[in-house]
């Protein structure tokens, strides 16, 4: 896993964001939440998470998106820094990485992995976005990680998921479910969060929705749930 500060100014508060599969800082560096440091986590070929540096923060807000919801669930379970976590919001993802009722259906996940190519990746990214306009905007800032790296991330994440329980001790305080998500079926998300008794906010958003990130990574971070 990669952990990188997008803002590191010695603030007493931290936004800790676990992004989705295939991402890097390119998609998120333009968000500038005020009054806090901002750490981005991505690349889940491993779940090696360095938590020691988080002890200095008085308040931490956790946001997970897509595959990052699963990764955060795994990485933060049992960490001493959890005492500083004031909220944790899961966006369009669940602690079940691949599950026919509570995540991405297993056949779809494995099919994405086995058939990954430049063409299939392009189609996947298109399905993340609400419409052609949103997709064009996304392409202007899309990460450029190598295809083999993305394949390894899918494969390694699936292997790790198969070895570890999904609900391993990290409590989410809210889930956001986009009704137009074409990556993680909305009904599966609802199934997962109802099972875990987590409050759900439903929206009309797609899997990748810039307005969601603008709110949860910047404008409404410290004032709204």
C-alpha cells in the first residue's frame, strides 16, 4: 500500500482517505480541505499500513471509496489511532470486496481480473461515471498506472480478502450508496450495511461522482455527515 500526504502542515486534524482500485494522487490532489492534513492511501497489492505517525492527531476523519472501504476495514481494525477517529464514511463500497450479496459479485470480479486489457479497462472506467460529460472530465485526470500493476492489485486484493474476515473490528459510522453505481451493485451495498447496522445515505450518484468527493473530502468534511 502507498500512503502519501496531499497536505502535511502539522494540523491537529487529519483526513484519512482510502481510494479505490487503480487510483493514485492524480484524481484527488486538487481537493484542499481547510484546517487539516490530508493523507491518501491507495495501491492495495499489499495491506502494509503505517499507523505510527497518526498518533499525533487529535481528530481523524476516515473516508473510504470503492475498494478502499474494504482496505480501510482491514487496515484500521485494532489500531490504537482509532480513539481519535470521529467519523468514518464509506462511499460506494463495502467491507466485502467480492461477494454475491454484499459486494461485487464474485464472477464479475474474477472476470474483470481475468479479462483485464486496455479495452476492458476503458469500459470499466466509463461504467464508473454517470455520463459522457463526466467520463471526459475523468479522463483528463485519470491515473496512468501500468496495466500489470492494476492486474496485480486486483489479484492480490482478492487473495487477501479470501484469507481475512470482512467485518474485522473497524466500525463505519455512515455509508453512502449511489443508486446509479454500476460497479458495486447498490442492493448489495444496502445488504452489507443493513447486516452491519450502519446508517445509510442513498444518493442518485454513480460510482465515481465528483460532487461526492467535493463534499466528503472538502466542503462538508468537518461540518456534515
